């Protein structure tokens, strides 16, 4: 939450200066926490699943990634 607030403050400064607001720094749009489930769906899960198919010893990491993904889904559903 502190990191996201810092990013939002940066976005506020950019808005006040009349600059385009950097991605994930606009407090009026979804920040980092809102984008996490999409990151897991598009990047993290496919990447770790592909790596574990080549290196089966990585399968415990896939289980942890899935657990983390579920945590982010629950977190974003609260908002």
C-alpha cells in the first residue's frame, strides 16, 4: 500500500505539472494492486508453467505462483 501511494503521489505531481500520467500512477484508475491478477494471468502463470514443463523440479514454484494469484484475486475483489 505504501508503494502504491508513493506511485499515486508521483502521478499527482505529473497531473499538476500538466504532464501525461505514467502507467499505474493514476489514482483515478487502477493502480498496481488492481493490475496484479492480469499480470499473473498473462505473464507469470504461463511463464512458470512453461518452465516447469521443461524443468519439472520447478513445479513447486507453480503452486506458489497459483497461491499468490489467488491472494491477489481475493484482494482485488474487496475493492
